[in-house]
């Protein structure tokens, strides 16, 4: 048997077509988007929405979300990119911030729904579980690039958590084993996805908008604590930007959820026959 210690890090490049390199990072993100779109279209059919709604939205949201995610990352890493401007567009090497993507995607959705006279809350409820699923899958792109990691630890400590050897091997970065915070966040996201998918069709559990707000509460909670374990966080002085945003989003979502619950005429999460816009 080959000693797992000798296997080394996994290659972040999946394959090549001549001079073109296809990175695992892009494969994971692309696969996550395709699965998310498929799930959103299926749920949209149940809610009486044409599938073109999701295709058209994605056509605008995907490129803008990626651009916003990269801008967000570059802004908070500007001292480095000011010296390496040729790397600003190199998203295939990692370096896109999920909060930037979420903010960009949200603004596209808002204006898209206004233009097409759709309920933004309805669309947010439909896509929220697919977004957190995509986030969970996307973290494996960080795994392949050996990023989004935590403090220095030992192999023995990682083995005690029953983490597979192939993951532990990839956590050997610059001569030190690192806490796999990418894994913790991926698992947190996928558990949140499963819960939302299971619970959102429970009768009289969620009102309109509450699937999305529950997603925000779940994701922000996990991201706040997991971000505190990372050593490669984007910083604003002594403050971890993602922790600050997680706190802001959590409080905002909680206040909105409580306020909307007091609206007696607010419909329950949409089912067939309840697809009118607010």
C-alpha cells in the first residue's frame, strides 16, 4: 500500500486542451451552477413560473455575480494586486469572495423582478436553497486550490476528527497541516440545503420570504464562527470583513423576518394556486 503521506497535494488543474488549462475550481463552480439551475427550474414549475424566468435571470446574474465577487476580493487585497495588476482577472486561481457574489446576484434579482413584474420574495424563496447548495459545492474549489484554511494543526489532530486521508494530505500547505475550514463550511452549507429542501414544503411553516431569510440566518451564523477560525480572511484593519457582514446580514434578516411575520395577510410559502405577486 502506498503511504498516504507520500501522495502529496492534488493538482488544481483538471486537464489541458493545448495551451488551455481547465481548473478544478471552475469545474466545481460550474457544476454547482448547473445543479442549482436545475433545482430552481423544478421548484419554479411547482410555483407556476416559466423556466425562462430562471434562464434569463442567470444570464444576467452569473457574470455580474462573478465580477462582483472578484472586485470584492481584489479591493480587500489591493496592496497585493496593486503590485500584480496582471493577476486581477485570474479568477481561475481562486480569489472570489462569496459575499461579493451574493450582493451582486441580489441586486440583479431586484432589478430583474421589477422589470418583469415578478415577486422578488417568491424568486428568492425558490433559489435560496440552491444558492447554499452551490456554496457548499464551491468550497471544494477552495480545497483544490489549497485556500480558505485555518490555523496550523497536526496530522494527528485531523485524524482524530475522522477526516479522510486525501483531505488531510491536501491540508499540508507550506510545510504545515492546516485546519480544513473549507470542509466545515461546505458541510454547514449542505446541511442547511438539506433542511431547507425538507422543510420548505411543510404546510404553514414558512411564509413568503422566510425560506430566503432562513437561508441568510443559517449561512450567516455558520460563516461568522467558521470565518473566525480562518487565517486567510479578508481584513479591514483588525476586523474580518466576512464576520462583520455575517453579523449585519443575520441581524437584518432576523428583524425583517419578525416584522414580516406580523403582517396578517402575508401568504404562506407559495404552492400551486398561490402564485400571485405581492
